[in-house]
């Protein structure tokens, strides 16, 4: 079954790095693919960063963090990491992206934190 191509903006969170909205990157993927396939695509796009990990070891979190203004991005990212982020709540590999993102994706936002 063919769905529609969606663009997810992803951000790699690193504990000791200064956050910047300019480090968000797009991933184009069919919305009928699974989170597990998304992990493989992200790993392929970021192979220099995640070359020591298998795709299934990546943790992905579904977020909606505005990314147009860096100050707002940094504030919302910090709040998410401090208050909302839970290691055991990463996205389920078998979920289809159309179920994870059933509505229109917000513009100028990060959708996935890795």
C-alpha cells in the first residue's frame, strides 16, 4: 500500500552540546512505513554519528518543538528533556508513521528527537 511522503524534522540530542535549531535535519519517508524503518533511514542519513549503533538501538521520541526561533527552541527542548522525556517512552518500532502522525505535521517544528 502506498501512502504519502512526509518530511519529519529530526534533532539529535546530545547532553553536553549547546542546542541549536539549525542542527535539525529533514527525513523524507512514506507515512505507511514503520518507526523501525524510520530508524534505519535515520541511521543511514547520520552514519558518521551512529556508526557504532544498530538502527534498533536508536531511541526516537515524538515531539512538537517550534524550531523557527533558536531561543524558543532551546527553551522548549530543555523543558521537554527536564519534564516530559522518559527513556521508556520511545516510539514503538512496529507502529506505522501514519498512526504516529495522523494529522498534518506542524511547520517550522522538530518532530523527532533522537
